[in-house]
């Protein structure tokens, strides 16, 4: 039976915890051998330029190695910065051992502008953004308030189908 999760004031649903790591293979080994999470996809290189990504309002040239698993009703994301300017690289600079860098919530993409305005009204402007086919992704720096950044994923119809496929372990 899958757990039900409460929605936030914006109607967003909690969906992900993300670790920024210095060695994705060591992190994968830990999650597989110690935690028993063996549904991670093969690590893939994400090039920020391919997704019109920004970092602090400027185009990002970052590249990261990323792997995702679905476990216990939540996605686990592992991110290893490789090069360029990104919030992930900044995090690893400040936390050389790595750690939980962000938590993520999802909403329908149609509600994203309202959420962005709501966060901005509360003093949290967008610090990074990615436009991917499955989701428009924005990051807010909430680290002073809760110790991690907050990601909001504006999920498209294509993204909803992708999420269901990932939940089934077929990605």
C-alpha cells in the first residue's frame, strides 16, 4: 500500500530528498548495500545548457552526474557536480562531505507561477531554474530556515507519465 502525503498550502506534494555527493558511485554502493535501495537508474550526465538552466539569474554551464530511485513513496536523488556554476557545486564547496541539499515538492505546471510569486512574496526568490520536458524546476534558498534548499517541480502531463513509470522501477 502506498502512503498518502499531505499537500502544502500551495497544493504541492512532497516527493523527493536529494543528496549532493562527491562520489556518486560510493553513494550508490551505500544505498544499495547498506540501505537496500537497488532501484537506482544508471547515473546520467545532466548538462544545464540543455535545459535553459539558470543559477542566481545567470545562464548555467554546469554538468552533474545524477541518479534517481523511488523508495518508500519518495524519490531519492543523488547529484555529483562535475563542472560549472550550480547550486549543487556551491553546496559541495561548503559541505565537502556532501549531504542533503534539497527537498522537493511537485505541483501541476499550471500552478508554478503562483508558487514562484508566493515564495518571492515571502522573501525567497528563485535561485536556480531548469526547463525540462517532464517539469519546470525551480529552487529556492530556504537553507537558513530549514537547513536545505526547496525545489518545486511544475510537472507536465509528460512528467506525470514519467513519474508513474519511475515508480514502477521502469526508467
